[in-house]
């Protein structure tokens, strides 16, 4: 939050020892300023405390520009699902093993 304005959010859930990072969003004007990194770092710590050993992230192929962000945080591409969001709308799947 900056000056009472939300400048990003993250959402995830844990099922047994696996977590699904469902969403992380930062407005364009705050991207590249460490907001996403702080959100992700905090969320990964919280997921680990909840017992997660693996974190998966899925996103629409049109959001592939986010891959370098995830790679900086040690996520790696493990696959994709064709037509996940409808015909012609594939999803990219990334994985992180929590230490």
C-alpha cells in the first residue's frame, strides 16, 4: 500500500504439501520497483509455514512476459496445458521447490 492505495496483491492456496500461486498483480506504474518481489517473497514464506514444499504457478500464454520475473525467483517451466482457458488459450505452468 502506498498513500492509502493498493499497489499489488498476491493470492495462493495450499493443498497438502503443494501450493498454487493463483495470482500476483502489480499495476504497470509500480512494476520494476520491487513490489512484486516483496509480495512473492512474503507469500512464499507464508506458504512454507503452511507446509507447502512445491509451488505451482499457471498463467495465460499472453502473460509470458512474466516468465523472467518467475525465473529470477527460481521457478522453472514444467509444461503447458493446451486450451486450458478455452480453445486457443493455453496456460504455461511453472514450479518452485521450496527449500
